[in-house]
């Protein structure tokens, strides 16, 4: 064993060792800062996944480009929600409760936004310009102008409306245009006076297209406006006035016919009632007379002479009730002479004249 050798004085550090040590400390500090920054970035990244759904909408989360579910359970209601940040998750907002509007001007003339806002229309030209003005052909070969405004909402869950079409509002617009063209083709030019049948046909056609194309919307309101060609507006007005006058004349004639018919029916009913009443009275009278004669027949058969004398006396009594004088000529029997005595010298009855009114003499 060697004895330990004595250590000499420490060697002074070189400049290279000091630089390396400083570099190491700087790197340690930098790595610490980088870690803190990375932690902050991760927190910010995760916090960015929070989003809010409005009161009139719902949201759906797409995870790697696909919905997390295919039914209503995937819909998120109003309020705050969280999802993985993009590109992992992507929230898609669906305005289910919001009323959306599309307008069809396929059959309307050309206007500007300023004219629409002011409620005016451009002056009509001498003829219709098909390259500028829209129009619709009716089933009877007429030309009309029509436009419609559709207010609708997205039907829940709204997945088809949001993901099956690149622009669902354009699909709704095309369906509304098709409905107007179809309704006009199945109507007559009379829709310029009453647009209710035209609107009903357009609404039925629109519902059919919504079901066939699976647009996923619910119709709230369909407003339709129909007008005749502006170049023929005066002619349409004259025809309308003529039809109004014709309808008024027909109404008056119908009212007169109804009144006359009712009066004739009333008179006929009154005459019929009177005839029935007279028939009833006559039948009752004849029945009573027949019953009376049937009751008197046994008496007549017992003693015809006495019966005839009694009946004659009754008849004379009835005839002489209100007579001042009565002359009765008895019928002579077989082999007898009829004698008639008349009093010719009787004093005639004096006629009493009314007394003249008394006058008072003033002295």
C-alpha cells in the first residue's frame, strides 16, 4: 500500500468550463419556459373547445368530419357546450327555431331594390319583354305575373337540411318556383281576380316537392300575389266591371224570380187552403144534411101528410120572421078550387119625415 500523496492546490477553472455551465443553466431556464408555454398553449387549445348555442338554434358536433350521432340525441340545446377543438371536433349550428324567408320572382317583372323598398314599380313598356320580365302561362293560354314569399323553419333534427344540400335555401327556392309554375299551368286567367285557388294549388305542390326531395323544412306561411300584365291592366279592369254588372243583373233577376215564385207559391197555398176548407165545410154540411134526412125518413114514412105540413109550417116560420106582411097560398087538393083573398082598400102606411131643426129667433 502506497501512502496517500499529498494534494496540491486546486487548479483554476478554464473559461470553457464556465461557458458550458452558463449555457447549461440557460438551456434549463429555456426548457422551463418552453414547458410553461406548452402548458399554457394546451390549456388555451382545450379551452377553445367551449362554444355557445343560441336560444333559437341547436348545434351538432362533427368529429373528424362526421356527426357523432345520426338522430336527435346528437343535437345540443341552447347554452354553453364543450368539444374537442378543431380539427378534431367542429360544432355546426342549426337554426331550427329561426324563421327563414325565400321569395320567388320567376313570374314577376324586373324591379330594383330601391323600387321594392319604395313600393313602386317601373313603367310598363309597350310590349312584354321576356328577357327582362318574368311571367307565367295559365292553363287557358293567358299570361299573368305572380310572386310568392315563403316563410319556413328547419324541421328537427335538421341533419338532412344541413348536410344533404350544398345550399338548402336554393333548393327551397327552386321548389317554390316549380310550385308557382305548376299552379299557374293548372289554373285559368281568373286567378287575377281571386288568387285563393292559385295559392292553395301552389301550397299543395310545394308540400309535395318538400316530401319528394326531403328538404327537411316546415312551412309557416305562403303569401302569393297575382296580377295581370301591366300592358293589359285597363282591359282587365273593363272586363271585371262588365262581369260585376252582369253579376249584379243576374242577382237582381234571380231575386225577382225568387220573389215572384214565392208570391205565386203563397197564393197557390192560400187558394189550396181555401179550397180544402170549403170542401171540408161542404162535406160536413152534406154529411149533416144526409144525417138529418136519414133521421127524418122514418117520420115521413109514418105519416107523409103530417110530416109535410109540419115542415111547411117550419119553413113559413123561418121565412116570415123579418117580414112586415106575408101572403100564404094554400095548394088546393084534388077536385077543390083555389081561392085567393086580397085586401085592396087598406090604408097605405104613412111615411114619417124627419122634423126640421128648430131655430132660435134673436130679438
